[in-house]
C-alpha cells in the first residue's frame, strides 16, 4: 500500500462522525445503537501550499489512486490509518506557488 508522506499546513481539521443506527418512535423518543466494529472513522480536511512542483507531486499521487486505491496516512499526533481521497481542489496562489485542499476519509479494508 502506498504511503502519503507530505505534511499539510497547520490549518488542517479533523471530523469524526460515529456510525450509529437510530430508530425513531413517537413523541420525539429515539433509540440509538452502535453499528459495526469500526464506528469512528476519521475525516481530515487538509491544505497544502508549496512550489508548483511540490503540488504537482501531491496531485499526481492523488490522481494515481483515483479515489479507488487506498493509501496509508499518519496525521501528526494521530495513529496511522487507511484513507481514500475522493475530492481535492488545486489553486494557483502566486507565480510559482500553488495550493491544494483535500479531504482524506478513513476506510476499513
């Protein structure tokens, strides 16, 4: 499995959406139940700002995976995980400097 090694800018964010089954009853009552063994998938919103050649490398890595092939990623202070990137946006910041924003979603294979 490929490893994503580039470091993101400091404005990265982490989101966790627990996987829960909810049954709604009348009068606003509900029952919640944990769903599956991997109930806390992580999602990281990352930004990268580098010289154009550096962003070219990140863009090529993500394009080669094509949201199908997963890769290993370790976010600073977090455990290693298996992720896919389904969408990313590249921007031109200045002459010779580009940016790339991506969302890494943890998957369990």
